[in-house]
C-alpha cells in the first residue's frame, strides 16, 4: 500500500502542476509547510504512548483558480512517527502514521490581502504501522483507512504578490496561518500482528511457529490545531 499512497500523492501533485501552468485557469500556486496536533481520547493511542496529542509535520500544494475568487484547491501529505517504551522499558513501541488528502480552502481577503479568514476541508487515505518488542521478540502490523478533516482559521500575509509584476520577487508571497477544527479517521486494527523474528518456514534450528498478537485498535480522531508557513507565486 506504500506504492498506492505514493501514486495518489503523485497524481494530485501532477494535477496541481498542470493546473498552475494553465494561467487562464489558475493565477497562483502555493506551498504550505505545517505542523499539526490532534487531541485524542482514544485509549488505544494513550495506552500505547502515554500521550494524548500526537503531533505531525506535513506539506500541502495548492492552486487558486482565477475564476473562483477565494478558493484554494490543495493536495497534502502529513506524517509522524513515535518511538518509546512502556512498563519500565520492558515493552518497546514504535508507531507510524501517514495521511494523504485532497481538499480545499475558501477564504475572504481583507485589508489589501493581508488577512484571510478561511474554512478548510479535506478527505483522503491514512496508514498506520505499529511495532511492539518484548523479550527480544518484535511484532508488527500495518493497517489502512480513510481520513477527513474540517477546520476554520486565519491566514496573515507578510509579503504580498502582484499579478502583473515584472520581477520574480514581486510575484512571490509569504504568510502564516493558524487553523482549528476536527480531524477524523477510521480506526487501525492491529489484531494480527506478526512476529518479525520467526522464519518463513520452521527449521531444525527454529522449529516453533509464532502466533499472532492482538494489540487492539488505534484511532487518531479529535480536536486538531495546525500552524503553517505559506509561500505563493502569482502568474
């Protein structure tokens, strides 16, 4: 499924590039680098890490169609990984989470395009991987699901761009945004974690088969905050 997530993101990125090259359709492309967190009460996650707010880093490519003022279409990827231990080090844990989404922002430009209140929605694919190591035995499993989010916020532009500028610098923009909302995804089911130390087939040196381990579910859903740095280029 890694190849599937790369393919989805590649297609979305290609669509953005194609849209940005058609100046009759899109007058601006953006790149947003962001950090985000989700306040989750899911016991599967909190029991695993001892935390309740996983953080993630990501980026979003966007373009703003000239014929719909205020709309920004986006393709984004976010991810995080955590390594830790529980029970005084007797259990080592590793958790990975990636999310690929297509979405849209809609905002209203105020004060000569310096401030932009906005609403944001997205829908896409999520992947989680879990590893547990105890007594020198490692179990691992991966699950896939759907993800969605809805948020509202404010974007402030420090450097504004001009549409008919002669120089490259005058076409660039730079700003920051802060959004708050709700992030949802389907629960990842880790009920068939497989031993990573067992041979493919039993042998004289290692004749024992390993059973699967049921680690329950993990669902990263809840209130979400995101802080982003947005760079733009206007055609």
